[in-house]
C-alpha cells in the first residue's frame, strides 16, 4: 500500500486515505462519516495515534454492506427520471446563483464608484485645508513680523526717553 499501516493492540489499522482507497470512496466521505459519529458506526473503528486518525480494517465491512444496500435501493428506483429532475433543479439553482452573483458584482461596482467619488471629495477637501493652513501660517508669520516691529519701536522710544533722563541729570551738574 502507498500509505502506512500501524499495528495497535495487535489489530491492523489504516490511514484515512488508505481506508478510502480500499473502500473505493473519497477521503471526504470518510471524514464526513467520522464527523457524524452519532448516526454512523465508523467512529467505533477509529483510533488516533500521533495525531493521525487510523481506522481498523474491520470497518471495511460497513462499506461492503452499505454498497449492497445502496445498490438494492438504486435497482428499485427509476434512475433516469430523478437524475433529469436533479439536473433541472441544479440548473435552476445554478442560474439563480449566477443572477445573485451578477447582482453582487453590480453592487460591488456601484460601491466602488461611490468610494472613488468620496475619495475624490476627500482629496479636494484635504487640498483646500492645506491651502487654508498655508494661508494661516502666512498670516501668523506676518503677525509676528508686525509684533517684532512694534516691540522694536517701543524699545527705541524707551531708550530715547531714558537718554533724555540721563541728559537731564548730566546737564544739571
């Protein structure tokens, strides 16, 4: 066999993949049956070793009886008609899903357009705010220059008045 076989409690166990190959079913169906352990007996034959699920080869008997039962059920039912109905139902459902997908794609396109419009508005607003900020900074700079000029004028006036006081003191002597 391709996978590995482990002896546990002197019984032969197989990996899920190997078991599926021998039972001639997919590994997904094995895992599905293992998940439904309340309604399926397969879990009784399962062990976990080194984090690997192993199934006893005796569980293959479940699959042989299952296949015989399914075969008998298929013989008693007309196969052609249900398959056609299933195909029609599947086609209707598939068309419905396509329409839903197209509607979702249209919604995504519409939302994408709205998002682009909003981004353009935000870019414009940011640009206007940057321009106003630059104007505000220029006004602030001008205000500081005016304040500096006023302070220099006040200092000149004070120094002139102080000189006048010194001159008065020196003239009196």
